[in-house]
């Protein structure tokens, strides 16, 4: 009777360890994708001819579109921003114009599918990653 | 007859006078091991943290200058030196200048980490700490 109980305990422990590792790896990938999305938002949103005239304004629509494209391809997500591990992913990007010091902030929230949560009948583990980026270009 | 043959051994086996000393010895051994493992975890985390900081700062510069060259390399090593890391064994490489705006720039830095726990045994075991970061070039090149 004791041996199956220990085996079950060991199995649960192994599953928990695998889930923790998965979440850590997924979070690290999400951080990298968020950084890329922030860079892309600035590349897509800042108009070069405006910059040449000493003005800095971020086009929010273009910035978001490019950030979305890079974010999606970085994490290999489908059109619903989902893959085998990530469900219900949301990318929120906020542009703060602030005169000549524009800033972009990003918040990514997702649900990571895990084995232990499946056993408990839950959807997954919610993970949120945040980042921000100031524009660091040079006026020529 | 045989019971009275080795009376001293019987007395010795029944004696528990050294038990505390042996327990103390094993406790010290265990605590020393935990201490050395703790030192190595802290040392490894510190090395990764310093490399990540230097890579992050250099990557910001690379995004502004659209790539990596010898001057960027100098900035990286200077930053690491200020952080207190031995730069003689640190290697760094990056996307060479000049890439166009929106293209990817990458920096990769490696540094050896020598396990301190094995030094008292006159053994040297080291492994590579690797940090890689990517970003997008921001400047438009005419």
C-alpha cells in the first residue's frame, strides 16, 4: 500500500517540477517577445521625415500593427494569439507621446497550459509580463 | 563461555560517549556543503546578472547605431569592468554594422564560471555562462 502512494507522490512532484520549468521557459520567451514588440512599435510608429524636422510623434496605429506582427511571429502564435502552450493571449500597447520624449508600454497576459492544472480541472496558469521603452534615437 | 571471551568489546559497543561528537562532525560537514553550494549559486547568479546588464546597455547602443563594432565592444568591456567582472575571459560578439532600420541586432556574451566549492580540493571545474539578447535597429540609414 505504501509503495503506490509513494509512486503517486513522486509522479505528482515530477509533474509539478515540469510545470514550473515550462512556466519559467514560457515567461522568458514572453519577455523576449515583449521586448521585440516594444522595439517594433517604435520602428513602425516613428515617422522618419518628422524626426528630420525635429518632431517626434508616434503613429499609434502603425506602431501597434508592427508590434503585433513581431510579437505573433516571435512566439509562433496563430491569428487568435494562441499556440500549444499559450491560450487567451492579449497584447496591450500604450503610447505616451509626452512631447519629444515618447514612450511605449506593453502588457502581455496569457494562460499557460499545465499538467497539474488539468488534473485540478483548471484552464492553466495565468502569466503577465510588462515592459516599457523610451525612444532613444538621435536628432541629426 | 564465549560471552566472557571479549568483555572489553561488549563494553565498548554499549558505550555511547562519542555519539555527540560524530553528530556534530556530520552537522558541520552538511552545513559546510550547504554554505559552498550557496556561494556558488550566488556567484553564478551574480555573473549572469552582470553579463545581462552589460548586454542590455550595449544592445541599447547597438539599436541606436544599427550594429556592433569595436567602439561598441569597448563600451561593453568598460561596463563589465565597472561591474567588477574579470574581462580577460569574457567574449562578446554582435550583429556587425550597419543594418537597416527595423532589422534585427543581436548580442551574445560568454564568460566562464569556475566552481568555488571545489577549490579546497585543488580541483577546477568551470562552465560557460551565455547571455543572448536581440532587438530591432532604430535608425534609418540613407
